[in-house]
C-alpha cells in the first residue's frame, strides 16, 4: 500500500512488489509501479534476494533481449556470470559493476550463485537511454570493485556505483546525468540525499531508516522533491541505495524487456524476438520466449 508523505520534501513512499524471475529467483521490484514509473533515467530496480542458493547450484535466467536501455548489475553478496551476444563472458563479484548497453538490440543470459553460506543479495537497474542514443551500437563494460570510489562522511560508508555526488564521480560511463550509490549506516548515523538533481529516491535494502520523521523499512522506496532537504537517519544497521538524476526529454514506454520512446519500436522488437532476428549468445541452446507464449523456455532451432 502506498503511504502518504509526512514531510513536505517527501513525494511518495512505495513498498516494492514481489516478482519471480525466470530461473525461480524471487525479487523485490521497486520501480516501475503505477504510482511512479521512473526516477531520473532509471526505469527499473529489482532487488535479488536475500536468497540462499545451495553450494553446487545456481539460478539462471536464459537468453533474453533488450533494446533502448543500459542494465546495471551490482552484488552485495554472491557471484554472477554475464554472457551476451557480443561474445562477452564476465563474472561479477560483490562491489563490482556490470554495465551493459543494449542500444538497438542485445541478448544476454545471467547466472547467479550464492556466496558465504550460499547467500545471494544484489540489485539490477535499467537505465533508459536518451532518444539520440536509443539505437546506438550495443556494448558492455565491467568495473572491478577496486574501481568504485568510496566516500566517507561521518559514520556513513558510501560506494559511488555510478554518476556523480558529493563532489565525487564514478568511472562508470553513463549516458545521462545520474547517481547511484550504496550506503551503509550504523544505527543512529545519518546521510543526506545529494542535491542538484531533479528526481531523487532512497531504497532500503536491509534495515530501516527515518526519513523526515517517517519510518521506512526494508523493501520500501521513498521519493523526494527536487529541492527538499533529505536527511536519512538509520534506525538500525542499514544498507540502502540512493538513486536519481535528470528526467529524459520525453516519456519512456516499457514492454517486457524493451524500453523505448516509441511504442511502434517496442512492437518491432517483439516481432524481431518472436522471429529470432536478434543475435544469439554463443554457446546458449535455449531462450526465453515472449510472455504470451505458453512455453517458458525454447530450444534454438
């Protein structure tokens, strides 16, 4: 249920919705929702886990396509493996960043495994591309955990996943002005949402915060007005994400795994996937069909 704001700086508080990905991995989906579709260029935020994956087992999302966006994958615990139609095979460990730009079209498969005691916890964002980049060449970039800047402010430990905030800039190459940061707060400590961006939000991964006198628990996202003060106080040991940026020049539409400023382009992408006109991930033998297909997985011809 949507909770009304208790502070003028807060526009909205939304609990994440539960969804299950192909591969049976349960996620919490913070956006998009009916009440709020985007934050800056971010069109999608899924929290993976916390889940336990027994040793020797994994959760795999088979080959599937994207257009018009970049995906940002970031793990707190566990291990992932990215494979795509460019031929990239890239493991990802906690604190590292995988940034894949779909542009005119890319296909990838993702496998997740547990870390210590089989635990998996991470997030994936979709970042919509500006209109003049929606049909760019697909690409992939990986950044090791050691490449990601850390900002220390009081007791807060901040890892700047992408973009710029608090005078620091991440090396992750983005397509528009934005910020995404992991913040770890001990109980009683505080961080302030960065100013200077039109749209801002905080998502609580674990723990609980006080935002403008309002308690915000794990799995909830609080959306802020552009110019409002935004102090966040940890009610207990807390891990949260700060995200935001400048809105794009026009609305974005989502259809399945596709994002575009054009509804016609979305329909074309669906037809291209149905007819298997997208490139294939080398070595992969199965793919995920469109959602209206009764099958959940299909073998390549």
